C-alpha cells in the first residue's frame, strides 16, 4: 500500500483503477487491528490527496468495511473524511 501511495503522487491514475485497488485492499484486510488501521489510513490518504473520488455513492464493500470496523479510530477518521469531502455515504 505504501508503494502504491507513493506512485500515485507521481502519476495520474484513473479513478476506476484506484477503486479496484482499494477494493482489493479491503477484501484482503484480515480482522486484525493493524491491517484495519493501515487500510483505513491508506484509503484516507487517497481521498485527502484527491486521487480517489466517489462521485455518486460509496461502494458497498467500503460501506461494509466502515460499518464493521467503525470502533477503530482510523476507520472513524476515514468515515469523517468521506463525509466532509463531499462524498455521499
């Protein structure tokens, strides 16, 4: 995830590609605290940097990830970022 995050800062990646990458990350996240936090931070960074956008609504897999892990501090931050960046939840 760190490598992808750094690459994205140097190239213009299509939003569709980033959404697929995020889906893979979320699907591979084990129910372990560290994996959940790292995934949430990765997704938050993509959104904050303007690389990842959800124009109509958040995909179901991401809604499920947030709902299942909302007690994690980083997931809670991700949820706030999504709501404040104008992305509908």
